[in-house]
């Protein structure tokens, strides 16, 4: 198979799906022909700003058609968009801009005050406001031809969360993104008559899963910021048929709304990833969307971003079986272009069912980390990416994630995977969410510590949780100390920030 670029994807969509809707927003919409014309004029504007192929520019904005146009203008010109998380603090933003060499930043008006911070003052002259000002430049520009681009050239730069240190710039090539979109779309059944909802933040690589629908010429709509009612209302308003979410979003939707008030009958494919979801919540979501192909997936920013997919029919069957410890706890099987293996501490592949570090190989593996050759070499060996996730793969090929290597707790010489303990705590009828970490202990080396969010108007004590866990897991795995909190610290994609918990309670 010849490698393809994202520019070639857009060119094909204009040819084959030119009159189909590409972008839908309240009060505005564009066909693929119209979208392509706007993008080529926006690429010309990038050139007018002095940017040339290989340069980078930053995007600091919420989900929307402007974000979409900016990144596709970069894709067709070879100028690399840098996704900036608008939740970052000024020193973190400074690191991203310096490390990426981004002098031009496209920004929404509501965020301009952020750049009044001392650390960001040098970029104020490079701010370009998204909105009517940018639309004016698009209207006045003369379209340019799509550039000749190497499929292995950088297409987009994402910065990892930086929960264990300075964030790293992940370089994803055109072929990384296109190949992942092909594999993902094939398995989940992306179609040209779909309407895909971008609800995961577009500054995060999870949004690249939308490439599956771009490859098929589907329509796209956007949520600038998530809210449970807004999510359901957008599905109803735009007849959304497919979307990728995170567990925190789905838990908020089914946990506090009357679903009967919204017409979500158009939703055909409902996917979640980024973090695990307790069986009770998975079951509730499946029941709330009984007609949707409901499934989960797993991946990393470094894999553009998908590695595994749990087929919808199999996933719903696993939920309906009621076996909370069976395949429902897995993240499915490798996508069709990915090889996975589990490696032991001795550097050798382990037998099926045994635990080790998950390694991945495929056309979607990142080019590397920007400006970090040693880290790149440490992360990729002979084409295999070391994911940093502890996992096992059973004899049927199902992948079970146990923990991040850094979240493994070694207590009294025993390895404890926090995900197993968290699953036991989630089975308590009054526990809404739970996270388990290891804290320094003079006797055990590390002691297990639970941070728990209770359901409203609930009253549970440490002894209650300890007694509850005794019937489910070994005694050495049970936390003896707990903190009861109103909410767990989470990333933009709903991942619990365990580094923050360790810092707060150590």
C-alpha cells in the first residue's frame, strides 16, 4: 500500500464527496468543495504570515470549525499545527511554544488575557484572533495549490500531559494519522452518511480518531465545551450518528439527566477511551443507549492514537453476560494494522496471560519526540514502542491493561495493580469513583492509599471499605487508609492525575 498524506485525503474528498456536507455548525455549514476552498485560502494566509513548509504554528482554541480549518490548512501546506491545551498554566504554555518554535499563535478572544502573563509576553505580537478577523483573511486570500509533502513528514505536534515532568512534543506524521484512521474506521464502520461529533478536546490526539470519518467523506460538527445536556442536545440537533468520548463524559450524561427528554435515535456509534470505566457505569451507559454500537478502545498520543478496539457486538455481549471479571475488563484486540506483544523485565516476550510491559508496532507509531533524541531512542527500539503500560494478552488476543508502570505499587515485596483494587472499591454500592496510589512507608516500602468519591448523601468509613474488599481481593491489596473527597483531579480527557494525588497525600 502506498503511503498517503492528509492533503491527498482532502483532495479525494473534494473529488468524490464534493457536494456532501463536510462541516456543520449552528448557522453555518460547508460542503467538501467549500471547505477545501476555504482551507486553500487559509493556507495562503499562513504563507502571507511568513510561514513555509516545515515551520510550526500554534492553535489555542476550543473545538470548532476554525480549529478544523487551521489544522487542514497546515496539512495541505506542510506547515505543522501545534495543539495547545488551553487548560495549561502560563509556564507550561511557555514551554510548549519555546520547544516547538511557534511564533504565530491562532487564538480565541476569550483566551487573549492569558498572554498578558509575564512568561508569555514575548508572544503577544504573534497572536492572531480566530473569528471575523480570520474569516476576512480567508475571504481575501488567493487559493494556493496543495504542496507536495512526504507522507512521513510531520503533520501535527501534540504535547503529552506532562504529569511526571515536562511535557514532550509528540511528532505525528501524515501516514501515522492516515493509517490509524484507516484501521480504526474499518473496524468501527465509519460511513460517508455519518455525522461525527467532535466532543473530545481537539487539542488532544483522541480527536484524531475523527480521521476515520474524514477518510469516508462524513460530516463533522463540534462542541466547544462539554456539558451533559449540551451533548445530548447537539446529537438531537445535528442528528449525530458517531462520536468518541471519555468515561467522565458518559458518566455525567447517564448519571444526572432524564434521557427521555432528548431524541438520540440517530446515534449509531458510541465509543469511549482514554481511561477505564467501572462495570456499573459501563452497564448504565449500554442501557441508556440500547440501539448504539457501544465499544471501547485504547491508545496513546504516540500511536496517533489507537492501538486496540473492542468490537461493538462483542462488547455489548460481554456487558450483558454480567461477568464483571471477564472480557468486559479488556480493551479489545489490536487494530488491523498493529502488532502487540507483552515483554518481561528480562526483555523477553512472556507467555499468553502473563503480565509485562505492552509494546506496539505499526505504521501509526510516532516519528519521535521533538528535540529529545535520547527519550525517543528509549521509547522505540527496532520499531517497537514501549508503551509504559502493564498488560496481559490472553490466548484469544484480548488485551487487559493493569497499570501504568509508574503506578504499579510494590508493597511488602508484592506487586499490586491499582486498577484491580479500584475495581473492587467501585463495587461498593455507595462509591462513585475511586483511585488507589502508593505512598512511602517505613515498614512496607509503599503502602496502598485510597482516594474515594462517595455518592451523594452517603456515609462510608474506612472500616466499611476494608471489610467490603476482603471478599474480593487479597488482604495485601487492600488500602488501610483513605481520603474522602468531592472530586478526583483529572486531565482534560478525564484521566485521574495520580501524580497530583501522590503529591497531595505523600
